[in-house]
């Protein structure tokens, strides 16, 4: 996706999300709609949330093929983003040490930590069949999107 199309896609996401988001609903309603919206607009291979419970990330609402259910802290791209509390862009997942391959169709990935009031409660994970699909625009826009999500406790 070229930079202009990407920016237009995120404008659409932020606009639709401001209407869709429902603070009265439980966390699973919000995260379900959030994953569906990102899937519809960005059209990735896979998009979803992993939520922290104890020493693991657990699979939450997602769109796309079935995925691994549990990721320990510090493992894979998701567990590393949790440990470091920072967004990670992986242009080629096959070169990321310890990458967890839920699907052999994924070639690049972005993971954004979900942090509210200084506390991390999960990650957003997006996978693409294309190499090098994610860049600084995705980091900025997805961090903005994730900051608008209502935190929850499992
Ligand atoms: N690739 C991720 C695992 C989750 S799936 O991509 C949906 C990782 O290395 O943490």
C-alpha cells in the first residue's frame, strides 16, 4: 500500500472507530469490532489481540485463520513486544529470532503493545503475506488506535 492509500485507510479506521466504539459494552465486544474494522480496511492476512493473563499472552478477538492460543512473555514477536513494552515492526518474519509461525503464509508482522495508565494489558498483532508491509506510518497510526481502546482485566 502506498503512503497516501495507507494514510487514507487509517483516516477511515479512526473515523469509523469513533462511531463504533461503545464504552458501555464489555471488552470483548470492543476488541471484536476493533479486529473486524482493521481487517476490513487494512486487509491483512491476520489481525488480532493477545491479552495478558499471568505469565502468558492469550488469544483474544481476531480475524483470519486460526492461531496459536498462548505465548509466554519474551517469546516470539508478541512476547518480545510485551517484554520491551514497545512496538515492533518485522519486515521478514523468517529472520526474527524466535518468531512463532502460526501460519506459513505470514511474511511480515507488526505488534503494538496495549498500554493504559502505564500498565500493559495485551498486544495487537497484524500479519501480512507481503514482505515489508509495515512501516512508521503503521506504528504511529496503530499506537493512536490502540490508545483509544478501553483497557480491561481478564
Ligand atoms: N507471530 C507471532 C505469533 C502470533 S501469530 O502471528 C497470529 C509471534 O511471533 O509472536
